C-alpha cells in the first residue's frame, strides 16, 4: 500500500497491550479498523497480509464479546464484519454467526416488547452504530435471505409506524433522550442522521429492496420516512439540507428546525442523509428524489468553506465525504458527481485524523484513499454507503 500522510508506522504495528476496555474488538476506534485496512489492501494485492494478522491477533487478545449491548462497531458483530468483508469463506465467521443470531434475536425481542408497551425507543435500539440497523447491515451482507435478516427489516418497518405518547402522535423513531454529548432536550428528539438517526434505517431498507430482499410494507416504510424528511428539508441554491434532529417544540410547530452545523459530515450531515435519499429513490424508482439527492451531494463537493472546517476522518471529515460521493457517483446516471472525486481525494489527502481507528482515525482515512480496486470489497457497507 502506498503510504498516505495518515498511514504512519503505528498503523502497521499494533500496541503490545490494549489501549482500553473493548479496544481490541472496536471497529469504531480500536484494533479492528487497522485490521480491516490491511485485510482490504492484501485482498486487493496492494500490500502484505502480515500486518492484518498482527492486528487481528491484537483484536482477539481478550475473549470475544457477545454482550447484548454490542452492535456493528463493537464486539462479535464487528469482528465478524471485518472477516466476512475480506474473506467470505473464513471458517471463524460461521461460529461467530451463531452468537450474532442470538444477539439479534435478543435485541429484536426487546424492541418489539418496547413497541408493544407504547414506549419511545432509545436511539441505540435502532441506529447504525449500536442498534439493529447496524446488526441488520451485517446480516444483509452475510445472509441476505436469512430469517433473522428479514426479522430485522420487519422491525425497521414497524419502527416507522407513528406512536402516540402522552396523547401526542410522534414518529416511531422519536427518542426520549438528548442526542449524544448534548444537554437537556425536554420532550426528546427525532434524529435525521445516518449514524444515529432515521437515515440509517432508510438506507438499509432501500439497500435491501434494491438487492431483492423484501418484507411486507417495505415500500410503504421507505416512503413514510422520505415524506417525513421532506417536511424538514430546506431547499436552496446550494442544494437541499436537513437538520441533525428535530426537537419536540419544533415538531409541534411544524417548523423552526436548526441550520445543520455539521453539513458535510457523513454521520449527521448532508452526505449521509442525501445518500440515504438517493438509495431510497433508486429502490422506489423516484427520479425526482434521485435528482434532488444528487444535487445535494454535488453541492457538498463544492462547499469550500465547509470543507475547510473538516478533519480527515470518515465519520465527520473529508474521507467520509469522499467515500459517500464515490458510492453515490457509481449510482448516478447523469455523471454529475464523478468530476468532483479527484478534487475530493486531493482535499482528503493530508487532512489530520485522531488516532488509528476506523471512524475518526487514520485507518478509515487510508481506506478511503485506496485505489479503485480496493473498493470492490465493499469495505464501507458498515457506513451504509454501499451494500
């Protein structure tokens, strides 16, 4: 692999001891990020396999965690995702799958029990990072026509049904809590992001439908999410924008949503939101929505002021913007997005990251900058940018 400024020696040699609890089996910021990077480069013939083996050894120094709070980015599902993405026939994955099936069943039972009670969901119940959308993304890649995959999709359909809470009708994904790292949100919020919000379920339902994996009312659920997001989108000459979230007061008023301060971030901003809209448009055959989403993504690529504020990461930086537009360009028949990719690669190269992890660190940054042959592995399916 040709080194990039973020690909320093610490990506090649793992530390001799774990850097904290759960570090080994964390895809977000632990050993599994560099392991995925080196497995992808080795599979594409761009580098040796030995660094990958060293990072996998580091990832499994501690017993593999199958804790019921685990999701796609930590524990058993994260390890299985890395192995499956780079070697579908790896014998260990079949063993891990048995535990993931149990995990998914437990999480689904808890979610349906919560819905039956009429309670509001925690974001971690359904989101991509910790929730059933993330587990579903793995299952869709691993066993697209499996029973548990269908059950996760059916749950996401049910999640989109409105819920009445204290006499007020709310979207079924309305969370009673504040967003991560934010203060008091009286009345909770509805999150629109791809990482923690309803754009994640939208993208997964659309990717499944596009792949021929269907459950009852899937089309209706996709349209229901799109219609709700349409209400909160803000069209403009610079492209469509959505807020990060909607508060209870904004929901009651039907307006007044924030101007998103994370506009160019994959996690909370337009790239992730518009890519989910584009996937939904392709799944539904909605050409008008597809054009809207493509225009929004193209506007991100030319937002020089916003770009200057980004770091180099996948989660909320230039690598995430690059990879999202790369995948969107593959689905863009107008070729509107393709001309922007070279400049985005230039912008991403050399941008700083934090640590060696996948989401915020140099492993994810380096993956986004790999040559085109490496992207055929679909390593970014965990970001719901492809499937």
